[in-house]
């Protein structure tokens, strides 16, 4: 996502994640009592139902963690007691405390996902190295390496460290935040 440079009245400068629709010269405010307009950060308790928000805190005061990438947003579905129900980009519905700060609007630069890098070299410029298949390695390098010719069989697909790579659920069963998830994400 792109960033926007803010000039505060006292001369300080800071960056925020640039929301869709924010222009040069717009003013943004943050904190309780801010008006409902794009780029303003305010507690979930003050944001109307059905609104799209981004850069949402999970714990009050910790700083925004959810929906920060280009084009991302969460939808405020409901408010019950001390919690708001937010719909994630994955389709998961999760409870988050109403004191948590969220920024109104959607993250800009949603076209980012349509960019085709075109060649391996351009991916290298981004610091990504080639991805070698385990089957193409020697037995010393990977659990799935070795064999004369293209061998089949030999157990289930695994990572280089031996953890099953397909179909194994990697989320902890007793994870503390499980109780805040109302509806799990769909595959």
C-alpha cells in the first residue's frame, strides 16, 4: 500500500497508510470525536454500522494490525456489549473491542494485485530468490530429494524440515484468540 505524508499544525510530520480517495490538501484527524470521513482514525464505538475501515487495532493502544495492504478493508457488521463484529477480507467474522482505533475508508492502490512482474529478474529486484522444488534436490538437502529418475511414492509432501506440507492444519487448537472468532474463514 502507498503512504501519505501528514503535516501537523505544530510542524511535525508523520506517515499514514494512504486511504482510497485521500487527496493532497485534505485534512485528517484522529482520536475520539473525529468526524466520519476518509482517513480519520477513531474508536470502533463511534463508527456507523456497515462502514468499511482499515488499519484496525486488535488490542486497544497497540497500533493498527488488520487490513493494511493495498485495497484491503474490514466491514463493521454489528456491535454487541463491549465488542464489534468485523468481517475480514478472508470472510472470517471476528470480535474486536469497541475501544480499538480504526481508520475510516478503504486502503488505496487496489490495482496493485493486477501488476504482472513479467520476468524472473524483476522478482529478483524485489529480493526474492528462486524457489527450488524438494523433489529436484538430493536426499541430503530435502526429505523428498533423491531417487533414480522421477520417482513416485515416498510418503507425503513435506517441508525441508519434515513438517507435512499439504492438508495439515497449522493453527494451534488452543489458541487464546479462538474465542473471538465467530465464523471461521472458508477455504
